[in-house]
C-alpha cells in the first residue's frame, strides 16, 4: 500500500513539473548569409549554444516553428489562416553581447532595410517599438513587433524566420539570450487563432534561452610576451643540445 501511494505521488509530481505541450516554439538559428542581414531565408538548423570572440558580430535569426503537424496552427484554406501578427521581447547582455535596436523602426515609420542591425519578416518591417533609448534599452532588451501583415504570411513547412538581429560581442563573459513574451497582451496570432501567446510561452520561465559564451582576445602586449617566452625556450633547448654534443 505504501509503495502504491509513493508511486502515485511520484506520478503526480512528474505531471506538475512537466511543461505543457506547445504547438509553436521559438528557435535561434544563424542567418544563412552572414554578410546580408536582409536575407530572411530560414537558417539551416537550430543552435543550442553560441560561442563568440570578443569584438566579433554575428547575425542571429529568430524563428517561429510549428511542431504539431496534426493540429496545425497555420494551414492552407480558402480563408487563409496565416500569420498576421507577431511580437516578442529579445533580451541580450549589456557588457557581454549587445544588440543595437533599429533607429527608425517605430510605429508609423518602419524602415528595417535602412538599418544594419535588425530586419523583420516581409517588406512591411516593424510596426512596433524597438527602442534605442529609455528603460527598454537600459534593461538590455528590445521589443520586436510586426502587426502590419494584413495579407498574412504563410510557410508550408510551418517555419517562420521572423527577424534577423546582429549581435556584437563586447565580453568576455557568459550569459543567455532570451525570447520572451512582451506582456499580458496577445502579440502572436492568425485570423482564426488571434491569441497564440499562452501556447507558445508555456515553457519553464516563459522564455526561450540561448547560452552565450564570449572569449576575450589576448592583448597585443600579451601576445608579444608569449612569443618571447616561446623563443626563449627554443634558444635554451638548442643551447642544451649543443652542450650535450660537445660533452
């Protein structure tokens, strides 16, 4: 009897700790063209870790992927239940790896192609408020939002590259990039399913994380010292061999 009670308690605890199934998830990928931030073709595969050298930059791609092929959030139909709006908070690491938000991509003035740090899906760009000043920037995050997809966007593979963001490694250090909900409102949706946020952000902590490690580049003086040490060891080794031959 005691064993049965322990078993039931274990099952109940597992049910509490297991996250609920989500039909849509966010992924981090590398942009397919690291020289052209406007290329919104979906990157090859998700990445689980990002390693950078101090001073380098990389174009990250923030992707929304459909995981459920049975009850699809996006499907082809006469009505065209397509992605019509999306938004999320992209958190970065001030002092380690920094994303500089767009300058002109504000409400009523979308201009993503004129900015080299952030580009959103389709030519409409952003209708939200990626900020470069104020509390958002000071806190180390950017709100990326696009509610201008009046005709909707559809990808038969259920894979959407929503934004390309350029991050620069100022490091060194370790931390996380995060994709999280912007707030209590429903940002992501389609015509038939306007509020997808609860299903997407039903993950531990409500965020999608990417571990980031930035390795510091040695100072030039340090490199010179290392070179002198190596050269000194080489000279000492040669002298030792010469002495042994003479002996």
